[in-house]
C-alpha cells in the first residue's frame, strides 16, 4: 500500500526557490507514475507536473514550464518538485499523487487518473 507525504512548503518571496518532496512508503512505489497538483483558495485543483516510473518522461503545465523541475530518486522512494523564480500566483496547497503505470514511460496529467494522494503542503509566495 503506497502512502504519500509531502514536505518542503513554506513562505517565500517572489523570485525565490523552494523544493518540495513527496516521500512514499511501500516497495511498489517504483511502479507508480507521480504527479504534482496545486489548489489555490476558491480554485480547482490543477495539474503542475508529472513524471514516469523511469523518470525519463516528464510533463509540465504551461504556467510552470521552464521554472519548475520534477525528478525522482528511486533509492529514496521520493519525488521532488524544484520550484524556481516563484511568483505570487504560485501560491497554493501542493499535492503529490501517484498511480500504477503500465510502462516505464507512461505518465498522467489528469487529476482523475490518480488514485493515491498526499495531504498537501502549503506554498505561499509574497511580493
């Protein structure tokens, strides 16, 4: 049974960087594709980034492309989201999610495709 725990959120200023971590329990985590989503107050939860089981395939929302980087360390059962050049509009609760993939390059960008979710970590960017 895979369980996810996010960490690394906080209060930063515009232009700063943060690295979020998504630590997973369970020996089968290597078979799960992972995504990051975020939800701002009063808004729908939106896709941010996704990574395949191998780490060889990634996908980003247009609003974060070039600023955020998703990666995974299979030895630590952890997926990271490096966030650079943060903007006020990046303020949200960030969630990681996982779903068992059928191939090493498969990834998912739709919220409804994910079956495991963490509890979220707050990121607040002030100007």
